[in-house]
C-alpha cells in the first residue's frame, strides 16, 4: 500500500472546446469528470497499460469506478488551456485512488478524485460477473513509477 505523492504522476493539457460550455460560455461541470477519465486513460497508456484488457476467453481485467468527486474553485471558459495534474493518492491491495488538480497558470480551477477497484469481468451466459482482485506488484510498480 502506498500513499499520496506531492508531485504529479502525469500531466495532460486540454484546450476547452465550444461544445464543452454552457450558454454563459462556462465549462459545464460534467466535463471535469470526463477530463479526469481521459487523463487517467492517457496516464495508463503512458505506462504501457489500458483501463480494460479483454481476453479471448471472455474475461477482462479493468478499473471500474468506486467513487468520483469534483470540487469547483473558479470558472473555466471556451478556449482556455487547462493543465490536468494526476496524483496517485493511494494504492491499496485491490484499489487505486487518484486525485486531480485542474490548473490554469497559477489558478487552481478545480480538484477531483477517482477511486477505482482492480477487477476481473467475465461474461457468464448473458450476465457479467465482476470480482475485485489484488493488483499485481509489477502493475503497482508501473503506477508508482518504480520500474
């Protein structure tokens, strides 16, 4: 089990598109959740992993969400460039908690958190089973940056 780092493990830059805004030109709150997931997905790709890996036998391993939250500090507008900073808050035996900072220059725009569980999925005759499993040490090392 590990605890939070003071330095971002991954940073993604995003330019706000028009479709992400409301009638006032401010980013709709739901986009912050999408941006966390895109940042998470890009982070996993950067360490040679995917959020879900489907096998020929119908089994897949992945990271379903246990919880997600976001706190908004300042408005974000069309064409703003936002740095999304991903931090590893905690790696448990079967779970991963990431925190996010949305920053523009020196301004903290929002903070967020995703808690996920490492799981195996299997299609069993028309319904899916889902079971949390231990995160392998080699994957923990990749997530931490110890490889």
